[in-house]
């Protein structure tokens, strides 16, 4: 074969793939990083990063023509005129919704590392032990002690701003100084702490934005325009952090426009030998060979690749021997919480636009609390003074209205819960070969829903939020519930879970496919349960851990 | 920053010029005067409506930010045909009501008369919305008012003169004294 050969191939250049490329190259491997979409160069390809609000044509509204073109993206903020090109367009990349499923993807170099919310939280043993303790799904093959040094490792490099809190359910990390609560949030935080005897706590959001210069990257400029790309590189992305590190080794080859269609599999050696790539521009098929492959194509797409691989051995694909490939889809359910008004701070304001808010760590079903559902939820939110878009009905039109709107309005606060979804075998994706995308490739069909446990939890997510705001003295407290479609959290997890037994899991404790140990899956696909905290930091840590292990195993001659 | 300075110059030129038009209208051939399907007369009426909602004070009002053309663009681009028709009928109704009551043209009419009429419409829209069923149509004047406020405060004049705006704040202070009368920050 004339296939080009590398030590390792990494599929996908988002948060996980960027980390795999960095760790593998820094440990001496020659790496090919494949990305299905186009290149996005740091700074140069952030066309809207420095635009004033007046330079965005419809000022945050979405034109009808755009809405009609995007029946999926229009469901949420992802359809907008600021980073329109950073969300995969459903006309080229269709999928099937057997049940409603919002799938918001980033098909370009950097993936969703450019657009992510940057909230970064560690899991605890409360999360890792939950499945085993409750008899749900299968046990995680790792515990907090296995991943803790890797959280340290990725936090030191990425730069996470956060406060030390000594909470069992939300371990502290190697933090840069926190981006603090504002004066009104601090007031509410004090009220909650007192009213709930410190069993509930409002803390600064832990965020992958630099509160001071770090590892050669600039500190945050407090513009809060992260989702347009940061010319200062002040939030963690592939472009700002892992890609330059991998490039600096001289051992990385980045190949955009490279859709991986399947792993090449040697059934006798039980090893992948490389990947088959469909060039998205030329539509030519190319093969690349490597000793290890890291699948970091985003949870559901890494599983898509597995499902389309080694089908001569297993009709349902590599990893399907467990019967679990494509099953146990998870996300975080949210969009339920409360809002209120905060009095007493009309003579206070903030300076700068902080790119994060507050976080309220899980307090349900921990520390002796027992509810009628399993697991729990955390809250994210913020307080701010209302701006010019507020309604001031009594002032009509003219100068009084104009002068009123030139001043800040009352302080308001809002929060939404992010709840854990259990790993249900019935929640699954499968390959549908009757529908194809713009490249003639089969698409995924989504068959997932939240169930009784999540619905019960949502009641608490709504009522607890209102209860806390009222206890802290907020006025006009109102509950909110704007509904949830599976996937809306953009935290897709599961479908190739880690486990202790090849009969019930797809991956082992080091993210190796049981049926092909030189294939590692380290993105959201590997998750055995979902926790209620944002997952990306955990993907980073699992990826770095697996990469170090892969290099050791290569040296030992085991792969 | 160069970008900001360039735009400031563009707007300064706009302010000094006799005809105040948005950049898109300025690029259209003079004489045809069709912007987003609106005639020059309609744009002038929209400018006057916008400038009555947000008038000139110590900082320029809505006309100075090209609100007429902005409203035309937003109506044409962001509303379904049926809603566009309701909005255009509403705009025509403002001129008709004004003429009936004050006997002249809304455009160029005394500010007190224009303001009185739009305040009346504002009361109408509030009453309409107080009793609006969930699937009811919003009042056209509420949409015009909201779009005017959006177009004005997110414009360069609105953000940087009516309000305060910094492209690069550079730091975050979570607790700063505020005195009534200080301008809000554009976020």
C-alpha cells in the first residue's frame, strides 16, 4: 500500500482532538490530525471578533431567510450572524430525529472549542461511584484518584479561573484567580449561604478564561465576545492553546477537509491499521496508516466512525460486540430555573464584561439529602442591571424614554439548572443508510428522551431556584421552564462507554476499544454516566491520560 | 483602534452632511430610492417616527443613526409577509391619523404633536398587550418602538454617545459606585 504512514492519527480537532494531538506529539509521536471541515486560523479567521454591535447587520435578530434555511439551528442561539459559519449546517449535514434531538455541531478546525461555554468543573467520586452504588448501567472503570493528576495536568496548561471551595462534590483544582461574583451576586450568595447553613453555595463560575496572563497567552480583556473567537487567545481553544503546542513540536500534520469514513481493521491482529478518508473537497478517497488512532470526532460522530468500521467482522461495527455501541446517549437537561430582582444596589455597577457568571454546585442527593430521584443538578446564572432593552411603559416615547434608557435599570438575577441524565440503554443512535449527507455518507438517527427521573428532578430544579432567590431576599421571584429537547445542552455523551467488561462496554479503563486496543475514544462518547457538571474538562483529562498510556504501551510493544 | 476611528469618521461625516442616510441607502442609486422595498417617502416617515421615539437631545437622536432605513431593513428581513403588511399598514395609519388630527404631514410636523400622537399609540399598544392572548398578534407600534430602541442603542452613536461602550475594557471590577445620571455601559 502507498498509504502515508504516521505514528498516530487523531480524528477531530476540537477540545479532545486538540489535546490528543498535543500530548502525543509532545511525547515524541508523529501525528496526523484529521478534521472533516475547513481550517480556521487563530486570529486571522475571527472576522467578527473586533466588530462593534452596529457592525452586526440585524443586531442579534435572525432574518427570516436564515431561519427558513436552518430548521435545526434556529431552535437556539447557535443561529446568529456573529459565528454563523461555526455551526454545522443541517442542509449539508442532515440527521434523523426519531424523537426530537437538537444536534449543534462544529465542523471546522477547532470544532466547538471555539464556541464552547468554557465552564470547567471536576467530577468527584460521588459521580464516578454513582452507577455502581445505585445499580445503574455499569460501573465506571476509574475513580477520582485515577483522573485527579490529569485534571491537574490539563488545568495547568489550559488555565482555569476559579475559587477554592473545599466541596466534596466539586473538587478544587489548579486554578488561576477567580473571576469574582459581582456586588449583587455576592449579596445573594451570602443570603443563600446563611439561609441554607452552607449546604448550598453560590460560587464564581470556573471558566477556561485567563484571569491573568498564562503560558504565553494574554489575560482576559473582559469583552465577553468569546464566541466570535478571541484575538488575545484568552480563552482555551484548540487554536489558542493545544494546536500551537502540538505544532511547536514539529511532529504535527494538520489535514482539514478530511472526513474519516472508517477505521481500517486487521481482523487477525485485532488492530486498526489506519483510517480511510474522504477528501471533502476533491471527493477522493485516501488512506492513512498509523500504529494508534484516537477518535475525538465528538461523541456521536466518533461512534458513527466505529459503526461504519470492521462491518465485515461485526455488521454493527467495531465495538458493537458488547451490544452497547450507540446506546446510553446522555446530555444535560436544563432551561428550568428562576429569576428575580435584587434591591439595595442601585448605587452600584460593574466595570467590564465578565465572560462567566456564578455556579451553584449540586446539593441534592449528597450529604444525607434524599430525593425521589437519583443524582442531581447544579445551577449557572448571573446578576446584572437591566439595559436599554428593558420595558419602561410609563414613559411613552420621546426625551423622557431616551434619558431613562441611557441609565442602567434595576438589578436582576437569573439561573438555570443543569441536571444529570441517566444512561438509559434505550436512548440510542443508529446508522441510517437510507438517508445520506452531501457526501453520500449515511447519517445518524436519534432515538432519545428524558424519562421519569429527569422529569422529577426538573421540579426541584425549578422550585429550589425560586426558594434560594427568595431566601436571599430577591423580589418578584418567578420560576422559568422553557422546555428541553435532547441534545440542547450540547453536552452529548455516551454511545461508546467505558467499563470493566467487554461484554457490557465498548472501551476499557484507558479508553481503548476492547476489540481494537490501538483505537482510543476519548471524547464524550466514552462517558459511562453524565454527572451534572459541564463535561469538557473531563474529556481533556481523559484524553491526556489515554495519550500518555498509549505512548507507554507503544514503547512496551503492546499496541 | 483603527476600526473604531474609521467608523467614527464615517459617522462624523454623516453628522456634518446635510442628508443623513445609512451606508446601505447611500450606496443605492439616488433617484430610485427603493430600500428594502420601501419608498423614499416611507423611509422619511420611518425616520420621523424613529426620531419622535428617540429625539435629538444633547446627543443625536434616531434619525442620525439612519433609523428609517434600519427599520425598513428589519421589517423586510425579519418579519413574515403578513406581519410586514400589518406593520406597513400601521405606518401608513400613523401618517393618516396625524393628518386627520393636525391637518398636515407627520414628517416635518411640530415635535409636540408627533410626540402626542405616538404617546397615544403607545398607550394603545400597552392596553393591547395587557389583554393579548398567547397566540395574539403584537401591536404594530410595539414592534416599531422596540426596533427603534434596538437600532438606536446598538448603533455607534447610541452605544458610544447615548451610552458608554468600550471594545476592550481590559479589566473587570465587580463593584463600582454608580451615581444617578451616569450613562449605562453598552454590554
